[in-house]
């Protein structure tokens, strides 16, 4: 599965997810938010078209995007005044 460059629509969806978390679960511990989000990711994985994507390809997509998310947070931390990762 080829990398898909992030579009404005992707960024809008990402921001909407974050806004929903802030609104609905602002006081929920981070590990619980992570657990709920992982269930959602599992459901999204199960809905992939197995005629188009192998399970390995889907898991590679998930892994690459988890890594991209981690890199994004690290970059944001490093950009912050006095920031470090």
C-alpha cells in the first residue's frame, strides 16, 4: 500500500477527532483515550476490503501512521520554547 500524502481534508478529520476528544473526554486519562482509540482502529482495520489489501499491508499502514504521529508530536515538542523530546 503506497503512502498517501496528507490533504486538507485529512487534516480536517484529524482536527475533528482531537476536538471530539477534548469535548467528550477532557478529563479521561490518556491511556483510556488510547484504549478507546485502539478499539476504533481495530474496527477500521476489520472494515478494509480484503480483496484490495492484505492484512500485512493494512498493518504496515497502521504502523507507518503511528510512527508519523509520534514524529509529529516530537517535532512539536522540539519547536516549543524550551522544548525537548
